[in-house]
């Protein structure tokens, strides 16, 4: 969309040397003052000079009551421009409570994929009423049938397509009809008379071809594509691997249904990376500005699970109460063994889960990955075991204590490597998301086995520790 009317060249940032968060917060406070003092026209003028990205952040920062009344003063075209830069949840929070007719007025001015993302966030009944109120809901209705995290949910159907039996002058005329929208297009897709994808053709080759040439004679037949049900993460991998600017999307019959542009996958890559990171930390689906109840529902169950595993570790320690009572110094080193195993396991889990997400660990390489992490665990265990054993000997003056601690550290780092790689691999084999709960399980294993190793060895050599 054309943003020139609301994006003066000098309004993108007011002070490039200051953090953007500070600038946005000052804009929020300034707008709030103007609205509360009744200077609405001045507030609208100030707001209109911002880029739509900044407008969205400013609106989110306003108190709910002021935001609602201020949004009513904005033209539908301005709101539509803002929605282009917001996440679907943010868009729904901003205008999702509007009446269907008012919502349709805004969505008519957005790209179809943006409209679909917002509609998927509202109740089905209201979704249908909004579609009925839209001027041209055909493309939006078509896209709604796809899951939002698939190729079908990401694609746009508004992309130039020509028939292989078209001559080059007619193909160029079709492009001219696009007007200014053709500026960002560097190739067209070619289909047969059944709309099956058969190739692509660069604008340069089309423009330089003889007027008697047919599109089918000069097109490139080697073209990558995905099905409409392909996961968005796989789409991103294909585009990155083959350095594509666009990715055609086909239905089950090989017919072209839409196109995914590289710009549409930028957010997907960041979203998938963030999602994996959040899931490893067991806070999936949570946002800082989101409702407190969402955070509670996201975090509390996993905290209870972690509490259960902590008690399991405590039970393991309780089995060796007599040994600890005889050698109190053992209690001093328990956190050392557990924490090193925990951080080693978390390092491995994070690396393995992220590598899986990037497609770097196919199933056939699972055993090789496990062997690699076991070797690393052995090296880390020896390096750390020698250091902690020496420190324990210097601190407590007992050589056997140093040996026991060093051996326990070696064993626990092996456990960290084995379970850090093994748990995600096992979850994937069971067709479960490796990012979910891997860290909790690995930490449990390293804590429990680390305590058992350390205290078990101490029990065996207790007479030399007293």
C-alpha cells in the first residue's frame, strides 16, 4: 500500500541516537496528553506523521479507553495500513470488537492474507457476518480454508500468471494492466490450459524476446513449488535453501493456487525461532503485553511438573541421609554436580532442537548426533571433573572426596550429553514436538542421576571420606 501520504521523510525517527522504545513511549505520553486535554485534531495530525509500524506501537501503548475513542477518529484506510504491520493477535485486540460492517470496511482495504489472519482470531459467527459485509470476500474466503501456519495460509493469489500459449506482446500487456503494482515483480509464473504450473519467466527475458515468441518457448521449466498443506517452516527452508524470491503453492492436482513471497516468510522465520525458544523454556504462546491469565496458564502447569521432578531428586538424596550425616561436606558439593549437569544438558537440548527446526538433523543422522554429544560430554566431564576434584581436595584436604566428586562430574556430563540429545530425538521419533518439555526432562535426569552418582560413590568410599 502507498504510505507516502502519512510518512514524511523526517518522521520515521525523531532522534536516531536514542532507543526506539524511549521515542515510542514519549509519543504515547504526548498523544495521551493531547487527547486528555481535548486537542484531538492536533493529536490526529501528530499521529498521522508517523509510520504505520510506529502508529501501531503507539496505539498499543495508549490506555484502553483512549485507544478505543481515538481509533474511532481514524479513517478506515489508516487503520488498514496499520494492520499490515501487526501480528494477528494484536490486530484482533485493536479492532476485533468492532461491528461486522465496520470491520469489513477496514478489511476491504487490506491485503487478503492480512484480513484472513485477523478473521481467524474472532468467533466463527462474527467471522461469517464480516465476510458477508465485505465488498469482495472471494479471495479471503478461499484463503480461510487453510491453516494459518501452512503454505495455503501464507500465500497470496494476487500474482501475475500467464499461459504458456500466450505470445510475448500479450504477456507484456497483461503486466502493464497491473500498473504500479508491477514495480516489485521480477518474474511471472506460467501455467497450461488446466492452470497447472509449468514454469516461470523473468521480466527481462520476456521484455527482450521476439514479438513472435511464445511464452512456453522461452520460459524456465525448472521451478520449485510446495503443496498448500506444507508447513510454514518447511516453506521457509525451501526458500532459503534455493535462494528463492517466491514459492508457488499447488493444490493436489498440481494447479497453481497462490504464491508465497520472500517478504511473507521473514516474520515466519523469526516466529518459528521464537516459538522453539519459548517452548524450550515452557512459556509457549505467551506475550509480555498479554493478559495475566495467559501467563498463568502457560507457566504454572510446567512449574508444578518441575516441582514434582524436584521432589523426585529430593527423594534420591534422602536415600543417602546416613552417608551425608557421616560426611556433611558432601552436601556442600551437591549443587555443583547438579548445576553443571543441568547447564550441560540445556546447552545440548537447545542446540539439538534448533538444529532439528532448521532441518539439519535428518532421522538417519540421529545416532551420529548422539555419539557426537556423548563424546563432547566425555571431554567436558574430564575437563570439569579434574578441576572440581582438585578444588575439593584443596578445600577439604581429602583426596578421596576429590576423586568421588570428579567421577560424579564426569558421569553427569555424559548423562547430560546423552539425554540432551536423546530426549529430543525420542520425542521426534514419537511424532511429538521436541521443543516441548525437553529441558524439563533433561534437567530431571541430570539432577537425579547426578545425585545418585555422587552420593552412591560417596557411600562406597565413605570410610575414606570421614
